[in-house]
C-alpha cells in the first residue's frame, strides 16, 4: 500500500513591507515559500491566538488575508487574479477529501493561515504515483507562530491517515530550509535552475 503524502501552505501577513525577494520577477512555481517578517508578533499575541478550521462564512476574509500577504511578499506577481485553489476554496479545502485549511486569530483578526491540498504530480523527478499525495503551497511566517500552526496541521494530517508530508521551497527565502529541517523535514532533491534552486523536502509522520 502506497504512503499518502501531504503538502502544506502557511501564510502570515507581515506588519511592514520588506523587499526580501527582489529577484522574483516572474511567478514562481506553486510551492512553499518562507519569509521571516521584519517584525515578529509580540509574545502576548502568540500566547493569545486560536487556531481553527476555516468555516464557509470565513472564506472571503481568509482569501483576502492570503492575497494581501502574497502581494506584500511578491509585489511583482499578479495581485488581482485569484489563484485557482483560492477561487475554488470551498471545493479544494473544505469539501475535498485531501484538502485542509486552518487559520489563526488574535483579537478576532486573522493573523496566519496554513493548509494542504492535493499534489498535482508536476515534478517528474518526484515519484508519488499510487500514493495519496497533497502539497504545501505558500509560507509567509514568523517562527513561533509557524511552529504552532504546523503542529496543529500535523495533527489533522495524522488523523486523516497521511503518512508523508511533502513541500518545496527556495534558498533565497531567508531561513526557509533551516526552519523545515527543525520541523523534521529532509531534503530529497534540489533543482539546478540558477534562479529558483527549488528544494524539495519531505517528512515521514
């Protein structure tokens, strides 16, 4: 029996704009990105957050949050067109068998989000055929909150019978690879593209 594989998406809205990824002049491949915010949330915010699944009534606010976070990190991307997974949020993340999306709130405001969706097998060097595979697609985080979100998502993945978590990220995103290594991920492949150096990682649950 093949192992199900999961990918996650974490997004957090930064309080200030940092020009961390000026080299991103075209839309990157779908995948996890990791950017440390200029100003991390203070300890009181990190202590007083609630992490829940997204309900249908929260979809518009969640999509708006993700789009604003994405635009803040990658200002050269199309900030108007909503990506397919967000446009079909309910079908992908709520109704889909292998979709899950969590949000973190502080004082009623969304401050972070994390989710996973079905993997589309677009990387020929990664053989997940015959396995139940999902993918982590975006990550804009502060360290402390990211770890809490990930642990919450891991619990959902394990409860759903997922055995492997898959993601990919890029070396130009500060701290990304090291963060995922601390979460128990190992590098499985690094692409030779001189711009992106897409780094594929996985963690066996």
